[in-house]
C-alpha cells in the first residue's frame, strides 16, 4: 500500500478549511491544516508535505506571500492558490497554479492528483550523466 500524500491546507475561514479537509481526507489524502500563514510556515518546516493548497485572501499574510515564503524553503513542492480571480489579478504569482475558489470538487481533486504526482528529477528515458567515480572504476 502506498503512503498517503500529505497536503497542507491553509485558510483563515475555519468552515471552508474543514470542508476542504474532509473532502481531501475522504479521497485518500492526509491533510494538515493551518489557519494563518505563520502557522503554515511552522508546519511546513516540521512536516514532509507533498502539496500546499492555500487561500489567496487571508489577513496579515495573503496566500501569495505565504507561497513565496514556502518556495524559499522548498521550491520543488507544488503549490496551489485558491481565490477570486478578480482579486488575484493577472500579476505573476509564486504558486504553480491559480484556481477559482468556486472550482468543482472533482476539478480540484483532479488538479491535486496531477500536481502531487509530479516527479522531480530526470524524466524516464532521459540520458543520465555518468558520475566521475563510475568512470574511474570502469577504466
């Protein structure tokens, strides 16, 4: 059995956070939740997270600021911002995906599945450089 993917969910609205947590947990994910950016940063530093799902509109530290801070810690972790497209604007964001908050559960789960399955490193079939130590042994 494969270990469950761990998703860090961040939203200052506890009701929306609990709905999101329930939806993800019932679909096989392990969910760690936070209601503030500072709490999310602390959790991110202590927990091996496979994906971050954050609300854009939060007090003190908005979702984009949070994602920028988390990307400084671990840039390879996929991060999704949820929010009102009008408020997020067309500017560049640090997140890997910007999704409307009213996205269907099915669409959100599909996007999470795709993003959390991303493999980092060389793609299958790519030519790998041989390390110098292996060359020395071969000769």
